[in-house]
C-alpha cells in the first residue's frame, strides 16, 4: 500500500511538471522583458 501511494504521488508530480515548466518559462520571459525595458530606459535617459 505504501509503495502504491508513493508511486501515485510521483505520478501526480510528474503530471504537473509540464504546467510548472510553462509557468516558469512565462515568468522568465516576463522578468526578462522587464529587465530589458529597465536597461533601455536607463541607457536612453
């Protein structure tokens, strides 16, 4: 029973990994755009 529960939990985690990757990539892109915008503003002023 314990082994089955562990594998079920692992399966749930693996099933959510693609969503985590999507969110992480979105956050990286968002932060990157803010960072580049800040750099541009800093250099243009």
